[in-house]
């Protein structure tokens, strides 16, 4: 199923889902760990609740310099609760860190290792890599943004032809940098032959995003500045869930049946090559 359909399904269901009570208090000494878009979701958790987000390439280096009493909470975020989340959970337990697991999978392999609470967030079972309702539901749990008004705004969007471009730059206001990165990741996962990169404006300027006009699309999120000589699509959406789901909806409208076939076949090959463990795929 394409992303646009999953977006609308999730927005229709979110307000009726029952969410666990948030057991993480606001504190500058919270830690959120995740890989891929779980890491970017962790960045938004830290924005709301305080603390720092770490990805799965940096958490060992950071935590090795600390003891178990140094943090208010450590939280492992993973939709499946499998894959490399299992290795993170093993490390945390071996180092005697207490940690929570935030997942949508009640059968998450990492759940057996969690030494704190496990928060199982409601979501649909989705095709591999989709992760629309999964991380979207976590953002809804966190920010409680209005799903109905977001859906109405999405249905009014103009849909650009992303397949006209070999490269898409998602550039956002700094507040929405995790959303820009999540959207870029979703293009890389979802659209054959299209590459993407994403970042917030301030950091993005150090990556040469504006140095030379290129044959690409600039997907601007909450930025009013001109992009001289470049084709630009502008999205103005202040909510995090709305910005994310708007981008996902547009990406989904550009997916083809071949894209969907590629995703499933390649994901299973990657899972086998990396030895990813699942009790069920989410």
C-alpha cells in the first residue's frame, strides 16, 4: 500500500486509539536512542521533554562516559523493537542502565531486555519501511496535534511530480529539521531512482544547499526565503505531525507499483544480510 493511503488511514484512526500514559517527565537529563527515523523521532521527543537524542552510531561512545545514575531516563525508540534495537538493549542492560522501550510491537524482541517500562503505542501493521502510523502515532502521543485538521489540510495539497527530479532537498525551519530528515529518508526508501537529503536551514547552509543551482527540487518546509534559479515546492505547516504526513502523502502520490515491489524484495534481502531479528515485521 502506498504512503498516501497509509497517511489518511492513520489520521482517521489516531483520535480513537487509546494511548498509554506518558511515563517520562520533562527533564534535561533524558536520553532518546534510535536508528533511522526512530532517531529523528527521538530528536522531537527531546525537543518536547528535554535531553538529548542519540543515533545507533553514537550511543556507545556517549554512554560509555557516564554511569547509570547520570540520567533521568534512557529511552530506546524502535517501531519493531527488533533489528539493531536488540543490540542497543543488550548494551544498556549489560552496562546496568535502566531504560524504557517505546515501540508499536507488543512482541518486540527488545522488550525482554527492557529494565524499565515498555510503552506500546497503537499503530497499524504496515508494509516494510513504511512506518507511517508507527512514528506518526508516537508524535501524536507526544504532541497531541489535531489529526482531523491535518487531514483536511493534506487533502488540499497540490501534488508535485517528484519523478521529474533525480534529487530532492528537504530544507526546513530549524524547528522541523527532524521532519526534513525523515522525509528525505522516506524518499530514499520509497522512490526508485530518486535521491534525497534533508536538514534544518541553519545547519543545511553548511552543506552547500544554496551554493550552486542544480537540477533538483527544493522542498521547502516553513521557509519563506527565495531559492533563486531552483524549482521549489513550498509547504507551510507548523505542526510536526502535519508537516511529516504532508511530505509522506506527497511521496506516496508519486509511488508506482514497481516501487512497492522493490521495497518488499530488497527489505527482505537486507534483513537477511544484516541478521535482523523480528517476532513480527512492523
